[in-house]
């Protein structure tokens, strides 16, 4: 599966959120799988510090 590129997404998230915003291969790999056999590589990983910050991250991702 080809990796989707969203120009500026990491930059916009880091500029507007206080929580963790990670787009490195190691972190994405850690979140790509659970206890099942399936793997889906995320574009990035966001760990918001509040519900408001999670809402803001979703709004940025929808742009």
C-alpha cells in the first residue's frame, strides 16, 4: 500500500497542539498494529493533552 503524503500536516499539527505529534517511522510502526494480524501504517501519531486539543487535531486533519 502506498503512503499518502499530506503536505504540511505535521507542521500544522505541531504549531497548534501542545501534545505529542510524531511522524517518524519508529513511532508510526509502533501504532501500525495491535494484537491482531492486521497492520495499517498511520500517517502520523497525535497524543492530545485534552478533549479540546483532540477536536482541534481532527479539524486540522479534515482540512
